C-alpha cells in the first residue's frame, strides 16, 4: 500500500477531499502523515477527527534549510511515497525537492503559468481573464513552476468577486487533486521534457 504525506498550513479542504477519496477507494493508498507548520491549522483538527496521524512542526523563527530537514526526516520516518502540498504556504528548498524527486505534488488555484504566487484568484480577476481554473503540478524549488499533471478550467463571470471565483475553482481543485494523485501513484504517467504525459 502506497503512503501519502500531506503538508498543510490552514483550512485543509483539499486534504479533506483527498482523505474522502482514500476512504472511497478512488485513491489506493493510505494517509501516513499530516503535517502542519501552523499549530492552529483547521486541517490538523480534521486529521485528528478522522483518526489520521497528525503533527505540527512549527516553522516560526526556524531557518528554511533547518525546517525542511525536520519535515523530510518526519516524512522519511513515516516511509512516505508521495508528498502532497495542500495549502502549504511555504517554498520548498532544493534539498527537500531532491529528497523526493518527482514525488511532490501541489495544487494551485490558477491555470499556471498564469498567476503564480499568492491571491491567484484575485490576480486573475484583476487581470480580466475570462477563464481561470486550477493546476496540479510536480514541485521544484521554483514557485508554482514544476511540470503540470492536470488542469481544470472554470469561467470567470462578470459579477465575480475573489470569493465567488475561489469557490468555483475550489470545487475543481477537490476533483482534480485526487485524480492526479491516483494517476501518479499508479505510475500512469511519463515525462517528456517538461511535459507530463498521462497514459
Ligand atoms: C487552495 O486554494 C489551494 O489551491 C492553495 O491553497 C488553498 C488551500 O485551501 N494552494 P485548503 O486549505 O485546501 O482548503
């Protein structure tokens, strides 16, 4: 059985959707570790309510390289096969990425490479795009830049606010993150250049 490690910082709705997919057998794996860098993350509570192994490793005032070594050690001790960032509000060091080559996924609420970074939905609205969406991608040390596994598009409506657009995108996030995890864990993909080809 493959083992998934989840890293989060907040609400945890993507983590919850992944946990639902595991419970329903849409993802054949177990959640071996849920790690938050913030003690107050709602995602930690959700994990505990579900009886999943949840730990907080606080990042405040810890230098990045040192912090990442702590996280990698925890993930390795839980023998994690795939790391899923689910609203984890930190850049990963090169050392972290090298510890799990092509085995770290992230979800981002825009159609990358458009609107990387914070407040992607607000960026999309302010730019005036008519279509936005979400992206699941492999993680490298650059922000929101690694090879793309899956994307989903949603319309941007004339009267959208950042909140209404975020909600429309979030529903798609919950759907495609589980799908991408299933594809990656099953090895139903290969890489050509920076293009991920899903079989
Ligand atoms: C999501 O919009 C995700 O795309 C972004 O951070 C947000 C996390 O939300 N990376 P949640 O904690 O999964 O509810």
